[in-house]
C-alpha cells in the first residue's frame, strides 16, 4: 500500500503554513506521498467574491510546493466533484493500492459538522487534525466531536494509523503557525494577477492532471 496524505483546500493562495504542516504530516505519519487537492470551489464558500480562479490557486500551490515531495493537484476538477465525500469515494475506488488519510487544520474540524456526509467521510478513511492557533479550543468543542470523540486515537499511537479501523481521528500537535490565506489577501488583494498571463493560464490549465499510478 502507498500511504498517501490528502490536504484539501482553497489555496487562495497557497502559503508557507500549507507547506510546513504538510511536511510535518508526512513525517509524523510516515507518508509515502502527499497530495494537495486544490478545490474548484469550497461548497461553504460558494459565491465568495475574493476567490481567485482555479488556475491561479493551482499555480500558487505549485510554486509553494517546489523542491518538496508535495504534489499539488486539481483532481476534483478532473473527477467533477466538489463535495469532499464524493471526491474521497472516487479516489478510494480509483486507487485501490493506496491507503489515504485525510489531513485538515483545526479550523476545518470546527466546521466539519456542516460538510456533506461528514460521518461517511470519517467511516471512509482516518482523519488527522493539525493544530492551528486560535482554533484548537473550537475544534475540541466542535459539534462533530460529540460523535467523533469515541474514535480518537492518542497521538502517541499515530505510527500505527494504517491499522486503525475507521472512523479514526487523531490530533497532531504542531508548533503554532499563524500564517493564513486571509492575511495574504488583505496585504495583497491582487496576488493572483501574476498568474493572469495567458501562457501561464494555459500551461496550468493543460496540466490539470492529478497523480496517476
Ligand atoms: N496556519 C495553519 N495551521 C494549520 N493548518 C492550516 C494552516 N493554514 C491552513 N491550514 C489548513 O490547510 C487546509 C487548506 O487551508 P486553506 O486553503 O483554507 O487556507 P487558509 O489559510 O485557512 O485560508 P483562508 O484564510 O482563506 O480561510 C485546511 O485544512 C486548513 O485548516
Ligand atoms: O464537502 C463539503 O461539504 C465541504 C465543505 C466545506 C469544505 N470542504 C473542503 O474542505 C477543504 C478545506 O477548504 P478551505 O476552503 O477551508 O480551504 C476543501 O477540500 C473543501 O473542499 C468540503
């Protein structure tokens, strides 16, 4: 089995914390691969005016992942999915030789109960939640935790995650990293203009290909 971490996100734009939490998760869970799923559109952010086009967000992810083993993808565009459960179901079926783990920051756990089929997501694959400054208390008290709490594995057992039966959830403590895409957009609202060149757009669009086995 190829152990593969999945980090879904808007990446609007990708930033250093995406990279550092990913490298941390690769190490903490001894992952063979790590894919970023750059979302065509987070269902809970539909209509967000400051959402840059997918090609710009994917280009920023490629830049941020340079010289690392992280593989930025627009696999949801390929699969025609938008909801995470639909994506994960297709990935699990399409890649039977892979063992996936869903990675998310504590802010996502706080909202997890609003995701479509979130219990089914937890039944499909293990979940690792990475601490994020300002969100850890909310995550522990998250509505979804009322159900997920009984499936929590202590971080000390994380080396054994491939043997966990699902649902399974673990918390990965990480040095607080305050970086966020919101802060970047506030400082540089036009960050995506650097990717507006037609050649860049076409190059990225033509490479909207997910990892292949
Ligand atoms: N500083 C961070 N610490 C821990 N996890 C993070 C951090 N930044 C992003 N993540 C996680 O990375 C994934 C993708 O995040 P996303 O693309 O939404 O970035 P963001 O900085 O949270 O964006 P925004 O500020 O626009 O909400 C999510 O699971 C998120 O929790
Ligand atoms: O499936 C859902 O209902 C759902 C609702 C909200 C967010 N998500 C996913 O959560 C991931 C993080 O999104 P974001 O915008 O916070 O970076 C990304 O992969 C989204 O597609 C998924």
